[in-house]
């Protein structure tokens, strides 16, 4: 059973459906239905945002300059880190 309806497509969507219909040598209607079926069958993306991950390293170490990247690398990996 087919239902006739009117939809307004964005220009880029229209061009994409038209391109699909030409490349598969099918009607615009068939291409649109196939693309809609594919999209509707795709797994749904969750709207839920992932939990925020926080790294707790404890209080700052006394005497450590956290703006000195080379010093921090040397502190973590030793004087021969290169």
C-alpha cells in the first residue's frame, strides 16, 4: 500500500536522493523509500551524554612547576627521558 504525501526536502537531501536514483537506475520515489528504510533500520544513537571523567591526582606537589613541561616529564620518567 502506498500513501501519497507532500514533504519539503532540503536541497542537499534532494540532490542526494536524485543521485541515488540515477546511480541505481530507479525512480526518485524508490530511492527515497530505500534511503528512508535504511535510516529507520539503523541503530539509534543515544541522546545520553557520556559521564564526565575526572582525574584526581591529589594535592599539587610542593616545589613542582606545573608550567614546566620538560620538568614534569623528567619528574615522571627520570632524567634520561629523551
